[in-house]
């Protein structure tokens, strides 16, 4: 198991970071994304709000966005490659779990996330203002990060199940990877949204870790009490993870019965 995870990590690192110049291309692409999202936050922020606080909001928003982007593309892209190259079928025949490959990708994904957050921090500091934080409760910060990690794992597995079922990007992939996480409070505090949107956002697992992260780092107002956010957020995250594992199990069972789907839109 550990050998498979190690070889997955080694192959991914060599291919993306060394041989194909993927590191620099991805870094340039994320820089453009950073300008795209940071610009509106800076331009339309209240003039009475301190620049350091605005920069803090922008950094947290981009951290949440880049987290879901990494969870989306690393795992779903690797699954497509496994389907196309026949590695997935070979792994299933050999009796290996695909979660071993998932663990092999995790270190590189976390490294990418830290690089992206560091890049946004540097851009904000140089071009606008150094992000300012006010960590009132470290325990809540740790809880928000754990909750975010659980939702990220479930997020990537749900998208992976969609790829395993269809062999391509589907409407499920597009909705979950971009639209729902951003629209449900990933980029904007729920307190700044209309009540109807708040209600819809609180019905998803994506809003709770983002709300708690903003509150623990910036003291941002929340639409629910802290205890309710912890309770409902933990419940939603756990149910989401259980649904993600179940959907992957079902998709893999169908592949064992009918074979892997054909690859499209790769």
C-alpha cells in the first residue's frame, strides 16, 4: 500500500513539477485567477474598512477558492488519466484500493495549496496591503480547518465518482467544482447575502467551514451562533463524506460489472 502511494507521489511530482514545466504554467494561471478575484474585492470594499482587513478577506476568499480548485483538478484529473491509461482497471484487478492513489496525491496537493496561498499573500502585500488577522480563538480556527479538510475530501471524491461513472466532466462536476462552493459563501460572507441566498447556502456543506474560518481569522459576523455553525457544519461535513464514499463504492462496483466508461472531453 505504501509503495503504491509513494510511486504515485513520485510520478505526479516528476511529471507536473519537473518534466512538463507544469509548475510554472500552473503558477502563472493561478496568478491570473488571483488578479481576477482580488480586483473586485479591493475595488468594491467599503471605504471605511481598513485596507489590511480588506486584504484579509481577499486572502481567506482565495484560500477557500484555491482549496476547492486543488481538490477538483488534482483528483479528477488523475482519475481521468487512470481511466485513459488502463491503470484503474489494472489496480482493480490487482485488488488495490483507489484511495491509496488518493493518499499518494495528497502531499503534492497540500504543497500546491500552500504555494498558492503564499502567492496571494505576496500579491496583496506588494500591490495593496498586508493582510491583517485577529485570531480570537485558536480552537475555532483548528475546528474550521478540520471541517474544511473533511469537506474537501468529500468534494474531491464526489467529483471523482462522477468521472468514474461517466468518464468525462458532467453537469455534476461543473456544479460542485465551481458554482456551489462559490455561491454558498465560499467567497463572500453569508451576512452580506440576501436572506434567500443565505438559506440556500446553509443547506450545503460548503458554507459552514468558510464562515467559521472567516470568523476565527477576521472576526467576521456570522448569520448563526458559533455553536450552531460547529454542530451543523460537522453534521453536514460527515454526511457529505459518507455520501462521497458511498458514491465512489457504487461507481467502482459498476466498473467491475460493466468495465470502465469511455473517455470524453479529456
